[in-house]
C-alpha cells in the first residue's frame, strides 16, 4: 500500500532529525549540525505532508497523539504505555457504541475492535509524539470512522455531571469508564495530551487536552452516580429479622435473596415468625457508579403480611 511506504520514509526522516538533535546535545556549538538539523526537519515535514496526502486518497485516518509533560518528570514507561493503551480502549469503545449502540459492560464487538485498531506509524521529537493510522471504509458521504472520531471529541469535552449523564445515555456507561481511565493515566503521568485527527475526508479535528482538564474529568466522573428506586413485591421465606439492629433477610424460592435494613415505615411492634412465607414489600436503591462501572444495590424491608392478610398498600 502506498501509505505504508510513505510512512516508512517519514519514519526514517524523523529518525534522522532525532539523531542530529542527540548530536547537538553533545556538541551544542557545532554550526554544521544546526544547518543539518534545519534541512532534516524540512525533509521530515515534507515526508509527513506526503503521508497525509496519500492517507487521504487511500481513506486512512491519521491520529497525531502527543504527550506534553507539565513538569520536569521523565516519561515513565508505566504512564506512557497506559496512556496509549487506554486511548486505544477509549476509541474502540466509542466506535463500538456508535456502530452497535450503547452497552452496559466494557465489551467491544469483534468487528468494531478490528475497525478501530490504531496502527503505529512513527514517532517524532518535540515532547513525545506518535503518528497512528487506521484504515477507514469510505462511503458516498463519509468514512466509517468519521462519526466515532466526532463522538470521541465530544466525550473529552465533559465539564459537568449533566455531560456525564448525556454521554452515558448516548454512548453507554463503558465509554465513561474508558475516558476516566485514560484521563487518570495522563494525570498520574503528569501529561497534557495534544490530540489531532485527520479524517479520511481531509478534515482536521484537534485540541490540547490539558492535565488540569483531565483532572476535572476524573473528578466529575468519579463523583457522578445515578440512584434508581425499585419496588419489589414478592412472596418469600423470612430467614431472619433483628428489630434491634434493624436488619432482615428474606429468600424467594428459586429467586432472589434479599438482605438489608428495616425501613422507617416498617412496623417494629408486630411479631413475625422466621422460616415462614410472607408477602413482602421491599424497596431497592440501585446506585450506578460511572467511574468503576459498578452497581450497588441496597434493600429496605417496608412491610410484611401473611398471605391471607389484605394487600399491602403500594406507592
């Protein structure tokens, strides 16, 4: 493929730039090295322009991913590798949501994963930059990844809890977990991220996502959760109850096992017999935490009645 040979030439051109820069570190006053560096950088830019032109004609998406340290910390391999891995996971999860619809768990469809795998092209100096490529099937109006790239940039614009819930509704909770992990890896590594995409139609999208912005994303997603109230009306065996501690346990044959607290409305002055069947009204509080993709369930026993007693009042 033409783009592959162009990428190889660009890789070699940027390697020459790096070699001359390293030589200048050893001998900063060498005038000939400064002249050679200027020429090498020009050739590298021309090689990169050639890559972009061929990529557009061959319907290849190009991602320019650059990590910019905000302090004097070195590029720790742990955080560099996690930043790139979590970025791949984020992009694939977004693409899967756009292609197949929102999901409840962080599982990526095989086809969506294949279509969104980012291929390493070459690295370049100036902070830590890499050029990533992914083929895109061009339709009459747009590329197969265009909507996913647009959605990715919308996700990294999260600024409040309403945005978090909007993303959860449109793309699913797994996307929030992925952007949380990606942002956290860059925060821990001390990086801002200069993220640029050139779509297969030649359109550029890009922005610098600062470490401060990613700290904000981590904080907002970390404290955002949704609580859903669910009323269960079941017939089950009262396994245990302690009015003093306010705890209960009730088991539904061939069904769920409920354990939790007695609600404020529960009639604590009434006597109930364990190992007997009762009709129960149980209130469940279901908390969804976006950062960890976990669901926490808590149960309160509102009322019990003998099967022969009048129906429980329900809200």
